[in-house]
């Protein structure tokens, strides 16, 4: 479920927790790998991914949102 | 319960593009300014992770006559529609100043050293959308706000407004800690953004998949109404369109042709991908996707096949700046290549085009209360410009008041509001905010959706009243984050009631407001706008001519 944090790359800086407009990381502790408390509230704005200095965050787009194409 | 009281000259409710621009301007004019933002101003609101088109008038590009550009802006659905000429003129006259300001602050407003206009374009007519690289606009505006000395309070949701003598008060919830706020300000600028989560989105089981940010829940509209300011155009629906199931604004950034299953263009404007125009068919007829499907002619695709490599790179660059990186990453991981794969588009959910009435000075109908940006559906340029203008006028108004008059004591209604919030937070069982929001969306879709009528409105109002009572009596929040959602959904119910009421009062069909019980468009209402204000027993409706 979005977002996915690569624990090996994460330096626990907390930027993603700070900026997420939806606060999907609510309840995360300082200096710890963030927890994703409200994954279903992610808007896929990718603020966390854009602002992570370690490129440790990727979004998994949920299946209900998959693009249709031919 | 921890409480804090904060006094200031100008309170900006919301720290999106409009709120920050208002804060910067009011602060540099010497006012004490506080911005209260539900999220974090670095990445919040409609411009959170970008935008790539800025409606403006640049004399060196458009020529010395502003009038054709005003005319063009009035045709733009997002912003110009339904606004009086004086309002559009004030906006466009200021727009180039804002462009230069933003460029100075580090938001790139040129492309290859030039002003580049493209997208949402009609072939043969002036182009009014300046391409700009907005991905970092919010971090940059946040930095500018700090520079002026304004205070930003992140993770604070203001959920109600009240009069406190000559000044205004506001109630706030900390969205992370168990803490509450009372604000007292000489003037308040509402800049809470759009009004979503009222109607079911394209994936109802995945509620937050909406084309505009799901944290913009019309709080400003609901608060303004309760405080006594007028709302307008709440009964006029608008629907965006874009990639099917992945709800996202930015259709004008796509360089392609909207085609049906047989590859025939569905609009009259372009027959091959043209980066200058995009395909504006979807702007002027957003319901096209749904209508085609319902008539058996669907689906419709955004077809970029035939695009040159240079134009493809151009489009991908701007989609990134528009804030669509998640969409681009999804296409990449799924192997979707728009040069080969047409992508299906669809019409998204209903929303009201209207909101808090504000004039060309940013003034609402309530003294000391200003509004800007998407308090009525607009766009980034409008938010930036009217944020600036509202900030200027709110600062000037604040200077005319000696001090913060009024007693620092909540009246009965506000005390009850605070008690309700505490009760919701204190309950251990009952429905959560989401259950309430789901019912609200069901009712809005069925009773004030694509079809409206007197009988539907009356029934819908009864059901919403019942829902509101249940929510007030039983809804619970297990933490401050959920409490924020509870406050949002109570605001949304209030707006739902106003839409049902206003939809009943507009006894005609007009555009997307379809009333089978009044199938005609009433010429007597041409040019008239419905103002709706709080009354003793029910809303007061007045029809006025704007401008």
C-alpha cells in the first residue's frame, strides 16, 4: 500500500512525515522509520517521494486506480 | 484539554497558494500575520506538488489591448466562468506582476528563456496559459512567507469562525496533538481551497482518489456561511475530466487528440497532437466521456500517437511540473507508452463551481472577512493574484482598527461547538467519519447529482438532516487526525444541505444543472447569480447581477 519506504535507504530524517498533505504517516515517531498509518488516504501527490533526500520512497498505485489503455 | 489563544492582525485560514500569497503581502505591509494550515504549507493544497500553466496577460506577448485576453479568460471554465468583467480585469491587470514576482523568487516562469504559452487553447485565438515549472512552488512560497516574518502554524485545522466585537474569532484543532486553539484577528482571509469529497469519485471504494486534493473539503465555505457571509453558485455543478480511474487534473498538459474507439477525433479542434493547443474539446464538454459511454459510442481515449519525439519530451516535462509524477511513474512501471498506447479518459465527480462570494478586492459580504483562490472554483493564477490582493486589503483594513476589541469569551454556540468536538473525541464506539462521509456521498449523488428536482431535494434534505443528527450524536474519533476528518465531514454535510436547497431554488435547467421538473432555461435568470445566506429557519436566497 502506498507509500513504500525502503528501510535500508531511509535515514529517519522525518521529512516525509513533515510534508505529507494527507498525513498518512500520522503517529510516526521521531528518528524512526515512518509508519504508514492511513495508506488509503494517500492522494499519490508524491510529495514524500519528491522530497525524500535518499530517494527511499516509492508509491504503489492501488489496483482500483490502474490506468486503462489500449 | 490543552488550549491556546492566539491574537493577530490577519489570520490566513489555509496555506495553499492563495493563503501564502495573502500572508506574504499582508506581512510585508506591516500586519502581524498567522497562517493556520491543516497540512504543511511546504506541500499542501491544489498546488502541492506542482502546476504548469498560469493564466496571465503579458503585454509584450498579447499586445497593449487587454480586452481580448479578458474575453478569452471568461471562456476558461476554471476561473473565468461566471465572474464579472471587473473581477477578471483586476486579476489580469495584476497577473504579470505576480509572474515577475514568482520568477524573482525562483519559480521558473519562462521556458528556454522565453514566455511560452500553450494548452487549453482554441486554434486561431489568443493563448492565455503561460507554461511554468511549478513543482517547487510551495516550498518556495513557504520560504518567502517565513522571510516576511509571518507565522505559519502547520497541522492546525480551523473549523469555525465567529464574530468577536469588531474583530473575528476562529476555532482550531491540532491535527496531531491533543490541543485546541482560539484565534482572534482583526481580519480573516479564507483560503481553504476547493470542495471535494461531497460526491462519489471515480472509484467510490477508494474514496481519496479525486482529481483535486482530498484534504480540500470546503471548510472555508461552511465556516463563512455559518459566520454570516454569502455563498454563490452552490447549485451549479462542474465536473473535471482526465485519465479514467486515476483521478488527476492536468488534461491540458497532454499533447494528443481525444479519439473514439474507431480512432475518429471526437472534437473539432485538432486532428493530430499539437503541443500549442492540447485538445480543448474536453474543457468545453467534460461530460463527453460519460455521454459517449451512455450512448454506446464510448470509450474515448487521449491518443498521443504520432507525436514527435521533441513534443513527447515537452509533454513529459510539463506533466512532471504539473504534479503528475505518480501518474508518470505508474505508466513507466506498467509499460504504458503514450506514443503507442492511447489512454482512456473519463468524466469525474460532480462538485459545486461556487463557494464564498468575494469581489475584486477579495472582500466577502462580511466585514473583515476576505476570501481568495478556490473558495470559488478557480486556478493557480487566480489563487496567487487574489491571495495577494486579499492580503493587501486585509492588512489595510486591520490598520483601521485600533486594537483587538471584543471579549475573549466564546458565546454559547461556540462553546457548544468545542463541547461537540470534545465529545466526538471522547467516544469509544459508534460510526467513524468515513461511514458518515460515505452516506453523504450516496445522498449527494442520488439527490443532487446529475439530476435534480423539487421532490429529490426535499427528500435529500430530510435524509441529510437525519445523517447530521446521527453524526453529532454518535460519530467518534480515536485520535486528532480522525477528529479533523470528523470536523471536515460535518462541514461537508452543511454544504450538502446548501446544495440541495440551492438546487431546489433554481427552478430551471441550465448547463449541468438539470431539472426534469423544469426542463427549460429561464431567460429571466440570464446573468443572475444566486446568493445564499444563513437565515433564522432556512437559508435566505437572493438573485443578484454581478459586476
